[in-house]
């Protein structure tokens, strides 16, 4: 009979905070986090314990930021009620519900807690969603860091900002639903620099080669930490050199990338 599997060790909150500091999380800084909790766990206190460790690493003068959109293009977003998109994970959906957390009041919402929180999440609906005047753009402007915890650059929203800064020409047709002036749902159509995002993984090599990405273990997960300005600087340069660098080649048969390519003016 085979032996029962040994349960993974549970990391206490203070050890996770120490790992984050050792990785390079700056006390007093702005930190945008994308995470998959099942890669990090078990952490004492569950998702709330991980959020607490992130706050401990940042200290009282730091600002923690997470994506918080609801992902339902047909429904009006309610910042006080709308659950975060399931694709964002349980940590993001836990975070916006905590005391002291501010959340954008538009469909491309981010949530933030700390001295710069109101500044990060302020502003009207940004279209496309990750333009310079957006929560991601404000993290960049504030010289914040991006932490990918148990996920890769395929989840890195700052790369969408880099596409726009670098002049990526594609725009996929998208829409969201907002409350109109009469209180009734109203459709807003816009063009988004969107595709399958699989080739965002290229940023791993670019950032490593540039010597600006730090990597290590946090809990049981592999973590990547990089300044938002470095993400944009390095990736935007690649987009300027090859505006379609993030799209699969036409022969790859990726419907989303083919649609993005088809939107480029001849």
C-alpha cells in the first residue's frame, strides 16, 4: 500500500511577509498584485492571511492594489456588490470586501488599500481599460511594482499598458454596460488592444535579460517582481520594433490573435 501524501507545509503570515521583503517588495511603495492562491497555499489565515502578509511587507505607508473587475459585460458594475471575476481568483475577490479598501466605480475596476488608494482607483471608465489614465497607468506613474504570485506575465495587465505606449495598432471590438443618465443600463462600445495574451510570456525573457526582474519563492509559489516602469519601458520598445509581437503568427490558428490582426488598418 502506498503511503498517504504528506500535506504541504502551512506558511505563517510573518514568514510570507519575510519572503516578500526578501524578494524586493518595497516598504512604503505601491504594489500591484496578480495571484493564484492555490499556487501559494496553504497560508495561515487563508486568502486573508496572504493579504495581511502583503500589507505587512508594504508597511503602513504602502499601498496594495489588485484587479477587481466583475467580467460581466452585460451587467452594470456595482462597486459595493459585484463579485470580482472568478478568473481573478479568491484573493482578489476577498480583498475588495475588506475594511479600508477602495474600489473603482467602473467596470474595469481595481481595488486598493493604503495612502495612495484613492488616487489609484479614481477616475471615469477608461477605454481601452489599461490606458495611461487608468488604475494600471497610475501604478506606473507612481513608480509602483508588479508582483506575479503563482501566475506568469500572461496575467500581467501592465503589458496592456505597454502595448498602448508602444503603439500596438490592433483594436478588438468590445463593450460594457453602464448606468445611463436615466438610470437605465446603457451599452458602451470601444476598441481594446486584446488578443489571447499567451505571447505576453515573452516578457519573462526580456525582463530577465534586462536584469530588472526578481524571482523567488513566496509560500509554495514561484513569484516574479518587477517595477511597472521597467515592464512598460522594456515591452513598449519591443512593440515599437514589431507592433504585432504579442500576436500569434497567422499560421498558428489562434482565433483571438487573428481577429486582432484583422483589425489593423491596411
